[in-house]
C-alpha cells in the first residue's frame, strides 16, 4: 500500500488530502494520503524517510528545502528553485515542480498556442517563480510588479514596484500571485488596477477562496465578460491540476522528463481526468 503525505506548516486548511484520497480511490490504487505538520525545515528529508513515504507534496514554507534536500531535481524545479513534489524511488529522493504545469493546464496552454502576447504578474514570491517560468516556456512576455523590491533579483524579467507601473501599458493577462486575497485585500491600489484591467482580456487569481481582485475585474469588464470577450479564473483548477500531476509522478505514470506533459496527449488526458475527480470533490 502506498503512503503519500502533505508536508507543510500549517497543514490543517489544505484540500490536498481530500483531493488525493478521492483520486486514489477512484483510480483503484491501494494507498493513503496523510498530512504532516513539520516544525523544522532541516528535518524535511529525515521525516519523509522515517514516515516511510512513497511520495509527498511539499507546501509553504518548505518548497525550497524540498529542492535542496533531494537527490535528483527536475529541470523545472531547478529553474524555479522550488519543488512541491517529492518521490522516493530506487532509494533516492526525486524533486519535481508541478505548480507551473498546473498553471499552464488551467489556462489550457499545455498543448496549445496562446493568444496572450504579454502578462503582468502581481507579487514576487515563490508562486510567481513558477508562473514566470511557465509563461517563458510559452514565449509570453512577462512583467512582475510587487510592493517591495527585495525579491526582484530572483527573476530575469522586467520587475517594477507598483508605483513604477506605466498605466498606459497594455497587458493581455493580469495575474494576482500575491497572498493579499487571503486578507480580503487587493494586491495594490484600486486606481492602479482599474486602467490596467480596462485594457486586459484575462484576469487570473492564484488563490481559490475569496478574491477582491477578480471581483474588481468582473465589475469593470461586466459587458465584455457576458459577451465572452473577457475571461477570469481563480486558482482552483491550478490546484487540482498540480495535484493530478503530482499523483502521476507518485504512481510512476510519467518519466522524469516533464516535457512529456507538453508532448504526450494521453498523459495530458490522464491528468485532466484526475484533476476533474479532484475538482469535483474539493470545489463542487
Ligand atoms: P510568498 O509568501 O512566497 O509570496 C507572497 C507574495 O505576496 C509576495 O510578493 C508578497 O509581497 C505579496 N503580498 C503578501 N501580502 C500582500 C498584501 N497584503 N498586499 C500585496 N502583496 C502582498 O507566497 P507564494 O508565492 O508561495 O503564494 C502566494 C499565493 O499563491 C498564496 O495565497 C498561495 O495560497 C497561492 N498558491 C496557489 C496555488 C494553486 O495551486 N492555486 C499554488 C501555490 C500557491 P512582498 O514580497 O513585498 O512580501
């Protein structure tokens, strides 16, 4: 019987155990997915091994430690400098990042060309790194804006403080990758967002509870949304897809080369089916 787990701090709020256990059951796999709240980052690897895990999802604040304490790192996890998926096989610990895959899949961009010429990401944290990597894969020109500049050195795209944004610039896709929505806040001043929203046609929020950010977009683009000329989504599908891709790594359904997801239609279809199971149990 497989044993998988979520390792993070805190873990009590996570939907992952619900989603993963439901998927294991529906796939007919003998396994259980638990949660473990880790106190000390240095114990990540030893705890993974002492729990006898076959695989784990790693979330805040340990995604960088997951990368550093693994034996093998996928190309994307190295590029993003963080791993959200650990798999134990052949006595080695393998690290992957499925956040960027989940993001691309949620936008239907894994297999297809995009009509986004450019994107603005609000926030410069760990998730932004996965998103910026994904957008670069798709040749979407990306700008990052944040309330502080200390993390700009982690990025190789244009980074600006909010008050340095040129409000005449047009971004097709505007993404809120901050955690501001958790506190029911906009990521930046409404007067900055409004003119940018006017010109955008897609707005994306990585959170999946409430979103003042998406609410503002919906208010401003009401007519275009009802005419299917403007679109929005929250992070629910991203969450389910990243979980589905992680489960496929856990079960050895994919090779170590993450490019397979971009190339193999059958694997993408499998991920879609698993993500759908997860979405139905977690969000419907
Ligand atoms: P980090 O802590 O690494 O980064 C948080 C970012 O948000 C920073 O840029 C920070 O700014 C900014 N920020 C925090 N509070 C505010 C605020 N009140 N106003 C404006 N900016 C703010 O977090 P992550 O990048 O790891 O996660 C961000 C969000 O993404 C979380 O809410 C998480 O739940 C969600 N997420 C969703 C996933 C999904 O599958 N849907 C997957 C992974 C994450 P500063 O740098 O100045 O501190």
